């Protein structure tokens, strides 16, 4: 999967050059992070990153993170079974990484009904956080 994403990046950047932003949701984000650790990326946006398999917090998927050398935003539901707020806040993600928490969201950013929030509102919040992060880390042309 990493090789396939790398080929797509080559195809997309070939005509104009430059370094792309990478990102993805869940496993797509993991693949993007593996590629960013291996090759240069302008930035990385990870939505619902699978820090570990559900109910297996001992099997972390962070071994490659020290090799990620670009601004990284993780947009994560606070109740995500692949990495809850309590778990992720204990991880060392590096100086260039930050996490935007979607309060009461699960892996698909769906909150519990009793929270009074909606999945659509959490998606809007996540999109706004991503746009602001990318704008703040834009490289001048």
C-alpha cells in the first residue's frame, strides 16, 4: 500500500514538481504516515489514526513516527477505540505533531446521542481544524 501511494504521489507531482501533503483516514492515514517517514512530505493529516488495534493498546503502531519530519495533524475522536484521548496523550508523537480532539467522537467521529453533538458537526470541526493547520504550515511559493 505504501508503494502504491508513493506511485500516486509521483504521478500527481510530476507535472509541476513540489512536495505533496499526505493524509488519510484510519489505515489510509497509517499508510500516509509510513510514506511520510520514508520520503519527504510537506505535511501530514491523519484522521482517526489507528494508534493500536482495538482493545490491544500494547500493540502500538508508532515505531516509524520518529522518522516523520513534517508538520503532522491528527484529528481524533476522544472515544476512538484505536486510540483514546487518555492513551494518546501519553504517547510521544514528536515536536511537529499535534492532535485535535473531537469531543465524544468515536473512530468515525460519531458522538453518543446524549452528548448533544452530531457527527456532521464533528466532521465540520475536523475539516476546519485541517484547513487552519494546512494554512498555518503553508510553504511560501
